[in-house]
């Protein structure tokens, strides 16, 4: 395990991978000591090397780390901290330590080994949850923020589809994955997934300040990586212009999602 961490530090690493590691470490430090965060980061490196997405298994990772270090009550806080850090600017992130901080009463390496051992055990297979059909009769909630967000998101997807139908499908898959891993309620997740799947949705739950902006930040990062920053910037700019012309823009400006 220590060899993995050392190799990640010494060899040339993709800049985005390095930024993601710093983001995860930054989030970990919000609830763990530096030594504990370093140990937990080693597990992240192990998982990330086997995953195509930074968000794959994030909730499980957070849960297991909090369990290992006795921070169960901070699970939601840690998940939110890592999600915020993943879209933060590199200059705002905690620098990675050059070597393992001193950990007491056990070393960071032994902590990492213990976590890896616990994560390597097969998890029990749970039965697939049955999602009841939504009854929107008297539960619909309409917020200007989400109305504007719908227009903005659909405009982004339209621009991506024009570039490549395959990329458009991959973008939708990414959004579904991110939404399913964000610390949102099931209703908040489902109403956005419905929007991605069908192009329309019925809002039954409002979002807390910053939740949709965080989601859009993840999407922008994905676009930067997958279609290139110039094309990504153009798609975002054109989508913002489209959303600004909607009747909802006067109640909630689309530019607030990118500030």
C-alpha cells in the first residue's frame, strides 16, 4: 500500500488525477487528522485505479472510512466536503504531504492496510429496492432555481448531442452516476434523473443552496475532460445564453450556476 502511495507521488501523474487526489485529501482533512487522511487517501488511490469515474463508489468509500476511524456521525459532512472539493480550484485545496504524517497510536501505513482489508471483504448483496410510482397530484414543488437549471441543463445536452451522439449518451450516463452519488434525497435525485432521461420532470423537492451549482460544476469538469476546454466553454456559454432568454431567468439568473 505504501508503495502505491509513493509511486503516485513520485512518478508523473495526470494533472486531473493529481487535482482529484488533492480534492479527496482536502475533504478528508475536514473530519480526519492529517495522518488518518493520508491513510484513507491510500485507499482512494487503490479504488481510483480500478474505476473509470471519480464518483464511482464514493458513498461506499466515505461510509467505510468513517466506520474505520470512528466518525460515523460525520459521514454526510465528509461526503459533502469531498464533493465540494472536487469542483474547487486547485489553489483552494490543501497540499498533499510529501511523506506520511506521524500517526498515533498506529502508523498511517497500518491504518491504510486495515481499511484495505475491510474494503476487500465482499459486501452483502442487497435486494434491488422497489421504487413506488410517484404521485404528483398534490406534491409538486416549483422553484425558480430548478426551472432555470432545467433549461440550462437541457441546453448543454443539446449542444453536446450536436457534437456527437455518443458523447451525448456518455454525458447523460455521467450525470446519472454523479446524481446517484451526491448526498441528496432520493426524490431530489430522481427528479433530475427523470429530466436527463426524458427531457422533462416534475419537481417534488426543492434543493438547498449550492446543490445544483455543485452538480453543474461536476458536469463542467466532465465536459472539460471529454470534449476539451474550448468546446466545453463554448457549450456552456451557448447554454447560458439560451437559458438567459427563458421566462425563468428573471427569477433566477443562469449565470449563478457558474459563478
